[in-house]
């Protein structure tokens, strides 16, 4: 240790590190857990949330640290790698530290981006299990979601077939009069499958279902996943699952999972998902994996449950927010922290020289295509221009009353002059800045970052929300657009304006959280606009209502709930040895 990531692929590093990975029994002793608080599941184990939180309820919380980033390239800038590297670095400083990250979807893992296990010497293990389903939470969520669709489509068929009201009553089903043109949900599958975005179901005879248009979304975009991320316990999970609006009837009334009498069965499918899975870094520090909601359209965070456990078990607990601070940190700040009641001590803002060059006017970055030479050769001018995006993100975090720690996630091609330019920009904006080489050197490479975070955690902050919960939806969207994204204002399509008026006139929506939906590739709604766009208006074209999660989702730009598989997907390189069962090719 450390391994040489310039010569060893991630799956090979993981294979070597897993030889000494703690067993569930060793984890129990290492973490001071009781026998019934750990649930062995093969190479990993689940943590019994209800029992742990009850036993430790009077223990003071540790330091709460969020990891976010600047606006990323399509390749990602290493938030998970940095999260794991920071855990390793704090452990090298003798700190009792742990983390919580999201579970990866099979879609990106088998597509272009690869798994979300970090990389190099800041890697999560067991990597194969982590990348290929782990303990089945996403499968349970998909089953719960699809069961709701089974209940809906079967009900529609039976109501059509039972024209005689007497026969319908004998079947025990009150007529719901579901409008086939106002079905809100589709089916889910945990892959990127563009061929399933628009489908027709129920072809055949009267016994083959109800013929209508439908769709598949990726499993992690399911409202069931969003609910898992914010649920406080099993009772809360069950109640929210029963309140999901799945369709509307012909009079415009919502049809919920409770109306279909399927919510309780959905909760039964998801009963085990409330317990986080325990994995670790390759230096054997504990990392919980729990929930994996979409960051564009959902909350994009690991669960409140995992953070509650982590803050009781560890002196330093690190969590991660999806995409840049304009999306991930904004939702962590104004939604997750509001719902959990937890207050962060510091936010780590991850930046790469690569992303800063892109924002400074560098060539387009395309997944699966070699980077242009501007990204591998020194170009201080591009870096300096791109730092405008960095400073914008620093200011987003400071609006929450937190002074961030900027982490320069080092790549082998970064030069000393480029790094100096980033340090100068960050420090001029009043932020701490640390170079971290965790990918190459693990915890030893993250000591500068660890020291900066320890120091920042001791500073008193004035954490505050961007807006009060009782502010109108229109005002909330306006303030997020202007104060977080840098827009000049907001425009609403007639459809969005109609929904806006309906929502603001109905008191039941007053405690719903605002979950903005926009591209992660720009501060604006347009993914082609890099840096810090000026002189633009945020267009809201629709508002999605998730009544189980209690989310109002203003839709900006074009966001698909089913990504597509690229021309050079990762699954082409994934293989399994038929004699040993070892999986190769994951990255």
C-alpha cells in the first residue's frame, strides 16, 4: 500500500484490497456494535438502523461534512473519490471517521460513466458487489414501483371488463374511473435503455391488459427511491409509499397507491432497504451505502437514515451530494437538512484542472472520446478563466453560512502553475484550498485536505436556509434561479403557470419541498453554456408533483428519466472468470 493506479486498473486494486477486508464479526468489534445490530450478507453486512439509533440516541453528534463540486464535465470530477480519500486522510490523522454515499445504478455502471466506487487508492470495496446490485436495495425498489404499476394496469383492465356494476362490486373493487391519458408513472428498469422511453402496452385481447401508451424510467429515478432517501424510519417510509399519486381519474382527482390498496405491499417489498449496507475504503475505514436517487430530478443524496447513524457512530461523518453545488449542495442545504434537522459543519468543494479548463473555453469534453491536448498540457490561461465557475460555487456555499474547503482533486497531468492559479482564485474568494492526491496515494495523499477540513470544522458557522418553507413556490423558484444559478429571472410556460396557480391555491402543498430539475452540465438550463452564463432567464416548462415524497419539481430544460446507452458502453469490457467467478473490467 498504496497501490500504483497508473499500472493497476481499479478492479485489480479492489481484488487485492479485498483479501484483508474486515468480516462482519470484525466490523462489529471495530465499530463497537451489538450482536443484533449487524446483519451479515455475504462479503458485506447491513446495519440495523432502528436498533443502533435507539441505543445511541443520547450520544452527541459528530462533525457533519458534505462533499460537493463545481459544474462537472460529462466525465465527473471525482466527488466519490474525494469523499473516500478524505475518509482515509482523516483516519491517517487518527480520527474516528466514516461516510455515507449513494448506491450506483446499473445504468451508468454498464454504460459510459462506469461505477461510482471512486478510483485508484480512494476506492470502495467490495467493488464487484457494490457495482452489481450490492444487497438488492435497487431491486427491491424496482419491485415495489412495478407492483404499483401492476395494480394500476390490472385495475384498469378489470374496470373495463366489468361493465356490470354489480359484478364490479362483487369483486370488491370500487370503480376508480382512471383516465388512461393521465397516468403519471411508468415502469422502471435499472439500465440505460432509450428503446423503452416510449412504449405501448396491453396489445392483444381483452384479457391481455389495457392498451395504452406507457414508458420505462431508470430505477433510481423512481419516487420509491426518493422516499427511501428522506424517510426517517419504516413507519415514515410506509406512509409515504401509500401517498404516491400514480394517476388521475376522469374528474381530475388523484389516484394514489392507497386507493389501489398496494402501498402496504410496496412497503413490504422495501422493508429491508431502510438498513444501510456497510462497505469500506481500501484502507478499511467504514463507508455506508444507502439510497441512490437521481440528482437531476430527485434529491441526489445518500439517505437521512445513514447520516443519522453516522453522526452517532463517528466523530467525523462525511456525506456526498450529487453533481455541482448548484444542484446537489442546494438540495442538501434547503431540503435534506431541513427535513433531517441536521446542520453541516463544512462543505468540501471538489474542483479539477480539467473542468476549470472546460469552463475557461476549452474544447468540448465527450465521454468515450480521448481528451483534447488542451486538457493534458499546461494552459494556465484556461484555468484562470475557468475559475469564475469555481468562485460562483464558493459563493453558493457561503450563502448557506458555511465557508467551504476547496479541494483540488489532482490528476497526473496537472502542473504546478495550474495548481497555483486555482489556489490563488480560491483564497482570494476567502475559501480554504487544499491539493489532494488521494487517487494516487490514498490517505497519505489526502493529509493536506484532512487538515483543512479539521480546521474548518472547528470554526463556528451561521448555517441558514436560502428561503423560509412558507414562501410561495413562485418566490422559491425565483430566489433559487437568481441566488444559486445566477439567472436574471424566471419564465413560466402556460402549462407551468396553470399548475403553479393550482399548487399555490391548495394548502396541502405548503409543506412540500422544492426539487429543482435541470441539467448538471451548466449553471443554466442549457448544458452547452459553460463557465458562469450571463443575461439569461430560467424557463420552467412544467411542475411535477410527487405526493409520496412531498416534492414539487419545477422542470427546466429537457431532462429524461431514462438515459440512453452510448456507442462504447462499459459492459463490452466486463467479464467473469468461469472457474473462479471473479469479475474483471469494472471501472
